[in-house]
């Protein structure tokens, strides 16, 4: 038999007789085919399971908000829409409407802003809200987000953009 030499990835070389070299090649090829076929079968099973579960996740309803959790009384004095644009990574701007509210909370005047929203204007009046997020990294500054609860049970988030006296 004529020895066949093949280089291994770590700098070593392997010398095998030609028929063993061919046998190892076939074994390697069959092993690779076996792994590829099994991987494909497993991926099909995972994909099938995801397809079964996805509708249940999509249709699963979030429980309605509990009105008792919304204890902050907010009086909206004015409401306006502004164009809000942000830069994306490829240089194109993405623009949409944002709501800016002038409100009274516990006798203090604030400006609240929403993220992108519809072109609908929030009516002035009294609303219930809760503090959704509050961070105080330093005693002289804070970040606060309110979640408004509307009469139809929907909610919308507004963050404090201005505080005045």
C-alpha cells in the first residue's frame, strides 16, 4: 500500500495507508452527512414548536391595568403635538409626532413628553397616572416616567421633560 499523507490543523501530518485513508475519508464524510441531517431534523422540530407556540403568545392578553394602582392625579393644562426626528445609523432621519403636555401634579408645574405617537391630541383635563420609572443618580437631578390610564383602559407613557415653579 502507498501511504497517504494529510495535514492536520495543528501542524502535524498523518500518514495512513491509502485504503485506510479512503476509509477514514468515507467515515468523515458519512459522519458529516449524519450530523448535517440530524441538525436539519432538530432545527425542523424547533421551528415546528415555535410555529405552534407563537399564536398562543400573540393571542395571550395582557391583564387589564388595575385603576387602584394609578394614584397620581394629573391635571393637563395644555397639549400640543411636535415633530420629533431621530437619526438612524445609516444617516436617514425618522420623524413622527410626539405629544408635549403642560401639567400640574401636586401643585407643581411640569412639561411631559411622549415618544412617537399618533396625530391625535390629548384633551386637557384630569387624568390618573402612576410613576412607572424613577431614577435619582444625584440629589440634584432625576428621571421620571408616568403611565397615564385612560377611560378606555389603555395606557400611555410620558416622561418629565421640564419642571418649573
